[in-house]
């Protein structure tokens, strides 16, 4: 059974009449997907994500939990209970106890749970009469005895208690995925480019005429427009393309994928510039294999002669890719420099690139 | 132009009579269509004399490189853009379209000429005919004659020209409105949270005495806001 991090967000566990819970839940799911693309919303309030990949990337389970906690707080402003265990059933219980169950200890953890954890009062009451108080004691009943003494639902609960099933029937809201999909569909923009497909007004005609003049003067690739393609968020795939060019093919990666949380840099370099980041001893600061920096950045070297003191940095944050599968690692770093400018760097293949300026 | 002086008074008078709210709401689209003012979004509408950008005027945004001048210039587009007006951006090499979207600019109605090569003034003049607001970042100090010509054209077409002036290359002619970034500070947590910009805003004449304000640009959602 897979080791899972479970998040219990009490404030998002019951629906508001204005639909805000569902919207906020989707927003949080999207944010968590940036940390781990396999994040799931099991039912309102309960999120899970597999821990193995992310913790290898971020440098440990604690690091992942810290980032998740910050993400929830940043995105929703709510508190979150975190827990780690094998399987959805135990992970949720662990979250409610705010416990990290050690690898291999999930069995012991599960067996110690009270029978009420299975969520069936009738079963718990009957078991108590038999002198059974924990999941462990219930699990130890022979399957045949459970079959004759309880109804058929109990057989399934028995399997959960024995650790043969990772999640309870009813633990997951099966309709939720459909509802989220519908909500996401409403949010996503259709392919559009510069109102070219919308109704044209006098203002549009005037603008197009001016655009033609610029093109005649400077060439076809001088006048650009933003191309907004469908994505997780409207801004997700905004790029600049020559005016009048066909829509950019899906899969053409924008230099600016827009996956860092806002605010975004006002300048995003179409052609990133190689830079160097060094610590106070002029030793290069690199991205380690576990997604951690090899040292504390002290100076950013923009060219051989331009050295700027690093006042502050945040990150690195991984780029959304199934990095542990593809073996491709990229991570962003936000840096504030001595004169108060802020820049965005990306690390790839052992090098740093300047990709954005918050100017 | 017969209605001009009346509207001008109406917009600038601080003692203008208050209309019942429902009546004001019903009048709004009409007055906007006729208005000589392009609307401004938060926080500028409360800070700029008249609450908007007058058509035909030139606005100068001054900042040291990297200290928020570009974000400020782009943030002046948001309300007009949301109202369906077209904007142009000339000479901004690598505009951050994501940042623009976060600010609230409707990217469907923005024309970009990132690298006008030697012809930034000509490209600007071309675009002036087709857009309602134009952001221009001249690559170097603009010649007096070039600036004069552009400003005349702007006045004639009723466009708003927003000149972004960085690295001390000041716009050679006086503008109707100026924004000078005097200080820029980042608030941080586990990431960049917000930037506090100190901005000196000055208009022309009595209404335009220079005032210094601190605004948040961008905030954690990438928008411009009051402090």
C-alpha cells in the first residue's frame, strides 16, 4: 500500500450555499498539483498525495509537509491537519491525529484504532458486546465468523481492518470529480487570440488597421499579440505570437510557463540569460539532487563584471513536470538584489538562468 | 469640442453635486463613451487628479531600472482595458504577459511591438491611430522634436501616451501627469509577497501639486492596490 500524505482542511469540508467551498477546493487542488501532480481530492476537506516522489525531490517528508502547510495557508488561509500513513483510510486517521506514522508501522497504527474509526456505529456497538474495542481485535476475527455474525457490509470493513483494503467505501465522494471537472470547464477559456474571433467593433477595426501599418513598416514578426490557450488557470499558457499567425501548437513550451505563484515578473525573458549564483566564498551554488541548494546564495553574477549582492531568496520550487519520472529537473528561485530589484531564476542542468525581472 | 469645457469642469470639480446612486449608475455608460477621461483602476483613481487619464495627454512614468516602473505603467491600462479599450506596448522587450493578466489587463486587446529596432517613434505613431492607450519605453533619451511630434499626434488623436522613462533618460517635454517612483521595497515571506512603491504623482497646474503616495504594486495576487 502506498505511503500517503493526507490533508484535512476542516474549513473546506462542508459546502457553502454560494458554492465557494467547491471553488476554493479546486483552487487548493490546483495549487497542490504544482507540488505533486498526483494530488487528489478524496472528498470535501480531504486531500491526499503520494509522498515518495515529492519527498525525494524536496529532500524529505518534513520538507514536503512544510511546503504543503504553507501552500494551504497561502491559498486558502485555513489551517490544515497533516498525517502520513499507508493507504487512504489510515492516512486520514493519521491526519486527524496529526501524526506521521513511521514507514512499516501502519499495521500497528491501524490495529490500535477504536472501532468507531470504521464509521459504523452499529458495528462498533455489536463488537463492544463481544469485548472487541479496537480494529486489531476485530481484524483478528475469522472471516467466516464475521460473515455469519454481521451483515455483508461488515465483510468489507473487516478487510479494511485487516489492511487488505486501503480505503473505506464511502470515504471517497465519487461525484466530486465530475463536479470539479464541470467547474474547471466553466473556468477555462476557449482558444482565443486577440478578439479576432469575437465580434468586431469600430475600435477593433481601427486597431487592426494600425497593426497592419506597423507590420508593413517593421515586418511580419514585429507586431505581437498574446495568445491565450486553455490551461489550468487562464494565465497558464499566455505567450506572445506574431499577429495573424496561426495559434501556437500545443506542446510548444512557452519560455514562461506561468507556474510560479503570483506576483509574476513584469519582464519575462524570451531568451533566458545565463547567470551564476555563488555563496560568500564565491563557491557556485547549485541545485542538489534532492532539490535543495548546495549553499547560501550571496552574490548573483549577471556577467563577468556585474556582481550583485543577494539580499534574500526563496525557493527552489520545482517546475510542474513529472520530474521523478522524466528525470528532468528544473526549479525556480526568487531573489531580491541589493538595490531592491527582484528577479526570477531557473536552475536546469546545473546552471542558473535569469528568466524574469520584477520591474 | 463644444461640450469639452463643461465636462472638464465636471470631472475636476471637487464640489460637484452628488447624483442619486441609481441615476448615476444609469448615466455612466453614456458619460464614459463621451468622456475625455480614460478610467483608472485601483489605487490610481483615488490618487490621480481627476481620477482618470485625460485623452490626448501624455503621462510620464519615471523609475530606476528594475524598481517597478514597468509594472506601474502597465497598471495604468487596467480599467480602460477592462472597458474594452485597446492598448499598445512599444519598446518593452519581453513583456510579462502573465503579470499583465494578473494586473487585470485584457490581453485580447493589446498590441505589442517589443523590438521596434530603430523605429520606436514611428511604430508608436503608427499605433497611436489604432489604440486608446500606448505605453512606450524609448531605448534612449528621446529627441525634442520626436517627442513634440508624438505629443501633437496624441493630442490630435485623443490617445493617452504613457512614456516609461528609466535610467535617467528623461522625457524632454513637460507631461500632463507624471509618476516618479522614489522608493521600492519588497515584503517577503516564504516568497515574494508584495512590493511597496513610493510614487510622487504630479499633474499640471493647481490641481496637480505633487503628492507622494505609497502603493502596493504588485500585491500577492499580482495586482495594484492601495496600502
